[in-house]
C-alpha cells in the first residue's frame, strides 16, 4: 500500500485540508482528512481534484489548431479543412498525432477521454497511443454512412463509411471491454440504420452529435417532419447510456425529451465558440434532469478549466445572469459527469474509486489568492503540476514523466500529418 498526502483535496464537493489518500491496485483504499503528513507519503501541493474525464474528443482534429481562421469561414468551411487532414492519415501518422494530443490532454488534467472515432482501420493506432500515454480511453466506434440526409458519401466520407452498417457493428463487437459506440449524426446515418443501432450497442455508452448547427435541424425537419431529438427518441437511440454531444439548438420539447429519456448532454464550449455553433440551453438541460459532461472536441483548446468556465460564461452571455453553475457543479461536470458519460467509475475521491488525481497549483499568476472552492474559475491547464492515473504518477512538474513536454511531440506530429503521403 502507498499513499498520497494532499494539502487540499476535493472531497464531497468541497476542498478539505490535509487529506491522506491510500491506494492499492490502482484504487483508493482509504481516505481521511485532517491528517498530518505521514512519513513516506507522496506530498501533493495545491488543490488535488479527482481525475477529469474529457467526454468528447476527435484526436486528429488537434492538427487543425491555428490553421482554419485565415478567412473566417463557417462550420462547413472548417469541415473541409478537417476532411483534408483526415485523408492524409495512415496508422503511423495517426498514432503519432494521437500520442501527442493525448499527452497534452493528460498534462492538462484530463485523465480519461471518450474518443468519437470515425476513421475505420485506425482504431488500433488510437488505442496504442492512449496506452502509451497512460490516459484512460473509451473508444466510441462511430457509425457514419451518408454525406447528408439522402446523400451518398463523397470521396472523403467514403472512408468513414467503410464496411457499411455491418462493418461498424463488427467493430463495435470487437472492441475492448468498456468501449462504446457513436452515431455521427442524423445527417450521416439513414433512418433504416438508426432503427438498428440500439440492437448493436446494447448497454454500451452511446454518443451522438445532436443539433450542433441550425442546418442540421432544418434538414431533419424537411426530411422527417421532426427535430433530430424527436427522431432519435422514436428510433430508440436515446436513453440513460446515451450522451447527446453539443445539444446546442434545442427547443423546449427537445430539452424535455432528452431529460425524460435519461439522456446526458456533453457540452464543448471552446469548440462551440471556435466554430460559431452557438450557446445551448445547458442550465435548462441540467434543471430538467439531463446529466452534464464537458469535452474538448476539436481541441482548439485543451484545458478542462477553460471548458468549465466556458459552460458558466456561455450561460452568463445567454441570460445576463452570473452564477448559473456553481464551482462545485462545474467540477462535477468535469469529474463524475464525464465519467458517467463514458460508462467509467471515477471522478470522485472516495474509497473504491480509481486513484486518479489532478494537482493544481495555488501559487501561480492565475491562481494566487483564489478561494480554493472557486479555483475551477481561476486555474488553467498550465497550473496542473501533477497527474496520477491508477496510483501512478504520469505527469510531474507539468511534463509527462516519460514523454516530456507535449509541445515538441505535437510540432513533429502535426507537421508530418499535413505532409502529403
């Protein structure tokens, strides 16, 4: 048995002082507060949070950061750049890029990630990258069959649709224990295929892009006479193991439908801002009973604290009110909310939970003087100095203990990814 001693740790939704966390076989075996540091314990300064789960990631999108803003454009012109990157990727390039992206992610405090994966043939490269870095991975094999409602996939999208429905079902069945599945969107999956999804997925985590753009809603209503939420409810895609990603352009009936089915919502504020998607009804979803999680999606930013602030700040901008989400609610979305969305235990510091810890400095230029209970509204990824996964220290002084600073890894991987084969 070994132990970590924390100056402050987030226990039962608030900071507690002098917390001793004992662990065995990767799990917390005991936790107590008000305990002087015992000899031999690993001391963690600052505020220690439970592991944070990134509910929505497209790892290869990290190669787009800083490359899509030259002419403004729209979500759809951004998508063209994304397709251009996707067509360059092979297993080696994707492994290198995902390794670098996951290293940045772990150093930022994300200890688990849901990978919304729609590049068939590259699953092993993604898994190997996560294993190399040490981040917990839930691979969400994504069903992507059409270029739009009633449209055949174009040349690039054909790669996403390899094997058709049956090929996707086989990939889901062949996944690791704990993996899940995804429906790309109602735009990319025809109605007859949507009706068959639940039979394949069963009780696995199931994610779906939902109402990210008004055009998606317009196309769905034109084709099916209802909103995407209503359509997914009718075909049985929604439910307690389902997470709707973005859930931006919803009407009150959509909010009620998601909550009534037990469907969660994964909000990705920095991506939704970067792509000018809009600001969704997060507070209404939470009040109605939909569990909230957070994700970094296309990785315009990899910073869990930026996502948490984005959730609250979006609400402030949308409503003109402050305090729409308490700091404790934001930590809950990052921790237990994200783990729930991925079907994982964790996100809390208690006996029996995974020993996943994120230590945040309280003496940096950003965090100095902040109330520890409100640190989530002040800190940034650069303030994370130590990350522990399963009782193993993987990040020390802000750097991966084996892979080092993610910057050089990213520079090399992104340069190679964009190079023509």
